[in-house]
C-alpha cells in the first residue's frame, strides 16, 4: 500500500490543526490559572 503525496499532505494538515487546537487550549488553561480559574 503506497501513500500518495496528497494523503501525506492531508495528514500534515491534520497534525498542524490539532497542534493549533492544543496550543489554544493550553493558552486558555494558563490564563485561567493566572486569573484564579474564575473564567469557568
């Protein structure tokens, strides 16, 4: 089973999107800690 360049590109895009989502969640979590978790 040979992977096509297009499929590889889709995989990379998914990894980048997941990394962005995780990064935003960590940023929000850090802000919540700084604000004493009052934003929940």
